[in-house]
């Protein structure tokens, strides 16, 4: 009775709204499926593609009743079309639209399986077979295919769309064998503030178990030598730092000492071994947001990032290239491209860029306001820069998306594989193709990879007769390349950059760090790597975390600058100047281990009482962990005594302030005139005494002579 009642209800609904059953909107179909609680998952489609009209195609999967009651009268069946897709745009529309109105129109009567009743929380496996002949397939190409679950052959409860590729081996012109460069990124967010302190514990977790970086290492182990890897040397630099004792910033802000991490060593060893035979491209160090830096006037940082990348890439292997740049999101404008093309003195400049098709659309796509042209262009073209032409390699958006299926999609690996086969097959038979084209496939730079999916796609690509895997650096610009519209960079792209508000403190930290380097005679700052980590594109989606790291680096730079300081300063330590002029010593202490060279600038804050003048022609040189002293000439300009304030500022050779200015108190006695009177009076008294003594001695000598004369006369 229950089954009959259900049947009557379904038939009544069908009679009342027949058009809804045939072409119901997606919302209605989804609502029905939700009420019934039926889930459909495809698990396999074999073979990858059919080569004969009699080839048996087998589809397997699972139907699950996630509802709370049993569901009767189910049938799993195949929907198909005998018309292949006209182009890749039609394929994309089919994949993106889940309404029943756009599902394949034909229902196979031979490819179905009945499930009389499916209990609550129960599952049922199914297997369906078919042939191209049954579907009326006649020519090479990709065809729409769907598997659906219906109740009483009337109401669709669940459906899953996919693609079927038919590639007859004989009787037709064989497709062109295109070249495909698969580019896989190993890029993370910066994990350290200064070189010695980690900002959190997350990197260690990423390197082990189901961590993202651990998955990338697993993929690297199975990837063939034709796969090209794009790595950030800053990531390997961070992991290398964990192979020794390191510090981690804790919740209370105090660094905590940690022992060397064995997992970090294992990851490094494994990645180096896995990448030994693959082409590897290094991003600029820490993957900085180059477009933001170019637009905010931080022109030095991109070149410095290229220099550091070339230096740190040795952590990976010896032959890492830094001449190819992959901008964040694949979007780039002319200003940033020129900065990269110029590079840095002595460093390899960028000669290739890897772009998203939205950044460099074809003229046809640009005029149609779409990034999916009717005919897939070759990936390689050229762009003009201030340093001459560079090669632009444009990734294929649809192929790249295959590597990153929507999270939670049932049977995502199988669906991605079928889409990949169909897309590449369609490209190989597009009209007008007479020679092989180059294609590039690349996921987003900080993707969450599936080793199983990547392994499946690599194995599939190696077996497709219309495809050949090739390294990225083997792609050359063809003579008959498709015209492109030039670099496109929208206001929306600019809004996604690191803002000027975010980068202004980074600019200040960079300037102070450079000062700290210059006083030690170094052209490059030891904080350059830290500054580049602050400018990383990783902070685009998390500027709050980026600002916290910026503050930590700023404190480290201030601490470094503070190690060269003026000593003996303060209101309780006045210097005394006796007389109308004299010299006051000022001491500078160098707590660094390296010598410093700087100038001392002194200015009187009370010129009516005291003047200073220091014609310092040579800088003050102070050895490491030593102190130096400068004698500052000063002149009292008032007859009265008192305390005068002077400001002492350390400066670089080009006059820039080094550290904070220091106030000194100079105490003038005011006793200069009185001292002269006292000294003059003392001299007068002393002279009078001397004269009196001389006169007395002369008088005594005269008396003595007179007495001797009288004695001689008496005799």
C-alpha cells in the first residue's frame, strides 16, 4: 500500500506539471533530490576513450540514500547526445550548467539498472555498459554524457554530468599531437619575521602527514622529468632554518627555543632528490607582490628578490632558473614587467613570463569580453619591454582548473580526468590546426594538491595519442602565432594588490635596514630577505598577519640600529664647559661585531648661550665592540653661566639620520671674567712681593759693604 500510494503521488505530480518533469529548472530538481536524500557518485569510466564503434564503455558508481526513510522505484540510467561539442565554450557551458534543461537529451534504454528499493543510509553499487554505436557516435571529439537516478522513470533525484571522448583509430584524419607543459608550484607563505625567528608553528605541520607541503613532496616523487616546478626559494630557506635549533614567537610575544626538526630535514632531502631530474624555476625570493611594489615606488625590491632567489636556489639544486616569472594570479602590467626585465646589476633578468589568459587575451576574446576563444591559441607569444622583447607563456584556464576541482565534489578525480581527456581531444581537432600547438597547464600558486588526482592525470596524459608532455622551457614562440590584445590589467586587479597603506611601513623598515647596512660598509642589508617576506603576495588575503610580522621586523631593525649609540647622555649627566670656549667629548659605542663608519652632527638648542661647530671632514671609525670619541668645540655666547641643551645626531655619509637624536646638557660655569680678575690680582701681588724682595736684598748688600769699609779704615 505504501508503494502504491507513493506511485500515485508521483504520477499525479507528473500529470499536473508535465513540463516540469521534462525540463524542470535546476532549483526544482535539486529540491526533489534533497527531499529524497539520494546521492550519486561515479567511480570509474573505462576505457579512457573509445577507439571503435563497438568498444564497450563501462561506467561504475554508487547510489546512496542519505535520507531517513527507504526510497523505492529507483533506476540508474545514462543520458547522452550523438552530437559532439562544437567547441570548448560549449563544453564549459555544459559543465557549469546543472539544470535539467541542458542535460543530454537522449536516454539509453540499454544502459540502466533498477534498484527496487534503497533503505535509509544504504548504498548500492552499479555498473552500466554502452558502446559508441548505441549512442550513434561517428566522428572524433568530445560528447556530453550524464548518469542520473530517477524514481519510477519520472522524477530525477540525482544526476552527474561528465564527458565521453570518441577517438576512432582508423577511417578518419588523426588528430595533431599537441605539446603540454604541466607547471606545478611549491610556494608557501613566509614563516619567519627576521632570519632567526619563526612567527608560528604551522610550517612543521605542513611538512608531515596530510600537510600541503607533504602532499607536494609525494607528487614530486612520482612526477616525470617533463613536469616543470616553480618553487619559492624562501620556502626552502625557511625549512633549512628548521634543520637547526630555531626560535618560535609564542602567544606572549617571547621567542621560544626549539630543537632541530627532523621532519624538515627529511622533507628537504626528499624534495631535492625528487626534483633532481626536473626543470625548476625559482620565483623572486619570498614571491613578492611585484605589481604592488612597482605601483608604490618600491623599485629596488624586485631586483633584489631576483638576486636572492638566484643565491638561495642552491638550497634546491644547482641548475635552477630565475629568468621566468609567474605573477600572482597570472596578472601583470607593463610597469611591473619593465622592472623585472631590467632586473638587478649582475643578476639574471626576466626573459619569460607565465600569464593567465585574462592578462593577455587574444584579440578575438578581448572583443567578445571572454577568455575562451573559439580556437585555442598557442601558449607562446612575445611582449615588448624597455629591455626588448620577452616571451609570454599563457596558461590554459580550463585545463588548469582541472587540477583544482571544487571541494566536496563527489568523484572529483574521475570527473577531472574525463574533463581533461575531453578538453585536450577537442583542442587537437579544432578547425584550422595544421601543426602542433603548445599548451600550458598550471594550478593556482598556493593550491591544495591531491596526489591521487595529479598522479591520475599524469598517467592519463602519458597515454593520450593527441598529447605530449614537455618541459616549459622547451616551448618556443611559433611563427604563425595568434594576435593578442596586449597586457590587460583592470581596476579590480589593482584593488587586489597589497595596498599603499600596507606597504608604507614596509618601505620605512626597508629604509632603516638599509641605513644599518651602509654604516657597516655593506651595500646589501642583512634584513633584505625579511623585507621581501613582508612584501610577499601571500599577504594579499591576510594583511592583518602581514602587519604583525612587519612590526616584528621593525623591532628587530630598531634593535640593530640601537647597537650603535651615543653614551653618557641624559639630563642627570651634564657636561661642564669652563671658560668661554673649549671642547666637550662625545662617545659613540659600537656593540656590533663589525666596524662602523659614521658622522656626528651636533646642534645647539640654545645658541644665545652656547654655540657649537664641528667641521668633521672624516667619518668616525669604530671597530666592532669598541667605542669612539669626538671632541666637539663649543663657545659660550653669554657672560652668565647656565645649562645649555645640544642635540647630537649620528648620520651616514650622505647625511641621513642614523637612529634617534640625543639631547646633551652642557653646563657653562659663567666664571670666566672673575677668574681673570683673580688671576690678574694674584699676578700683581706676586710682582710686588718680588720687587720688594729685590729692593730689600739690594739695601742689605749696601749696608754690608759700608760696614766692611769702616772696618778697613779703623785698622
